[in-house]
C-alpha cells in the first residue's frame, strides 16, 4: 500500500442516503475502486453500531484486497474495531493528539481545516497526515458547510509539505481548478456515488484520476 505522503488522486466518502443498504454500499465502493479510487472514507452518522461495525469491516476487507486506504469518519473506536488505516477528524470530533495516542504512529489521521490556515498550521504542527479544506462549491451532501476560497489551496501548497485535500460540491467539471491550485486529493460524495449503476461510477472515478495523470 502507498503511504499517504505520496498519494494523489480520488478520495471517496460513503453516504447513507446514496448507499442505503449493504449490497448498494459494496457495489458502489467496488465500482469506485475499479475506477482507481485512492482513499475511501466510511461516513455514517447513524447510531446503529452493529450496522456500522459490519459495514466498516466489510469495506476494510475490500480496501485491503485492492490496496485502497480505508479511513473512518469521526469515530476512533470504530476505526479500532474494524482495523481501519485511520480516521478523519473535524474540529468538533476527538482531538488529533488523543486519536494518535489510541491509533499509533502508523495510523493515517486527517483533519478538517475548513477555510482556515490557522487550523491547518495547528493540525500540521500536531502531526496530521493530511489537511482538508472546504467547502469549495455548494454541497448537496452538506449544504451548511462553511465556504472556502480557492486561493486557500495555493496558499496551503506554498506552506505545507503534507497532502492537501479539497472537499465540497466537487464535480468532474470544477475539479481541474482545484488540482491546478494544488489539491493532492479530491474528496467527493455525490458526484461519485449518486449514479445507480457501477459502470458510471467506475467511469467517473477514472475521469477524476485522469486529472492527475495529465500533470
Ligand atoms: C476529507 C474530508 N474532509 C472534511 C470532512 C468533514 O469532516 P467534519 O468537519 O468532521 O464533518 P463530518 O464529515 O463529520 O460531518 C470529511 N468528513 N472528510
Ligand atoms: C462531508 C463534507 N464535509 C465538507 C466540508 O466542507 O468540510 S463538505 C462535505 C460533503 C461533501 O459531499 P459532496 O461531494 O456531495 O459535496
Ligand atoms: Mg466529523
């Protein structure tokens, strides 16, 4: 498996509305992996712990077979329970320092930095493995997400060595400007996982990956 600092590409995030059951979840994730998805984040805000452990474990097995990095949204306990490669933490989730103590030095820990270079500096200083900025465009999945200006990516690229992730309303049409501004990874929910058929999802994943093969 690649280490995070060398990774560039497509970062898929699951969604319970678009993937309402195990079969749909596995079908759509398999299709995205087939298309070259680099990282998968399992994001489930329900309180159905049995379902979350079951689904996360199945996804980790799928990702291990393909060398795809598998991260859990918010929940360090779930990451430990399913053997995930790490977590993504927002500003209201468990602190990075605590997650690092529990997950260890090899774990991948990404931090939401919204529209803030200060949050990014703090995350970088505390040993984050990547920093995520957004939202760059209106998001169907998270309409209330705070907007971030595109120049933030250029500024962050100048300052940080660790990978930079862009998120929020990303499509194949608006993605090139994010890549050109320095985004190492494009974190996508709706434009990747909204199609009902696996072929379309695979083609969309390949479209995103092609943006990094052109550079
Ligand atoms: C790659 C990536 N970037 C940002 C987020 C948002 O995380 P957070 O602010 O914790 O919000 P929730 O996703 O928990 O609603 C993310 N999940 N992934
Ligand atoms: C989970 C999440 N976090 C965001 C942030 O701005 O921090 S935007 C977002 C949802 C991204 O979904 P879509 O690709 O459908 O817009
Ligand atoms: Mg969170």
